[in-house]
């Protein structure tokens, strides 16, 4: 009985926490290889970029700086991500992808994949 109570309390706490990763049904229509690419991305420090739910297609203006960082012009201003967050491998989507989350007014960046379309 004691284990059941502990399990119930733990479940209640976990269920009350906001989920950071979000599933967006529009990503389910992507080809399997693109879904796999989103799910396998890590930055140069080995940190997960998260999942495609946090990978936002980016069609705006960005600049890869001389030091390898990227400056992204967004609605709320310019964001500069350090070089370790800029992915170096191929991007099968054709457009840039910016991994970030906004939770309770807090913005956190994870990765940025430059686009391949010109």
C-alpha cells in the first residue's frame, strides 16, 4: 500500500509539470527519413536538439558569423546562437530549422540547422 501511495504522488507531480516537448501533428506527414533526421540531431556539445516538435522551420534572415555562431532575425529581435549550436551536417528539409522552446516567458535555444535552398 505504501508503494502505491508513493507512486500516486509521483504520478500527480509529474502530470502537473508543463511538458517541454510538444507533438505537432503536421510533422507526421514528413517522410520517414526527415522525421529520423529531426529526431537524431545533437549540437557539437552532444546535447539533443530535442525532437521535431521543437524544431521550427525558419524562412527568415540569418547570418553565419565568422566564429561559427549564427545571428537570427526574429520577431522579438536578433538571437545569436553560439557556434556549438549550429549544425554542420546535411539538412534534408531544404529550409533552415531552429530548435527552441518558449515556456512561461522563457526562451531557450538548442540548435540551428542552416537551410540548403537558395
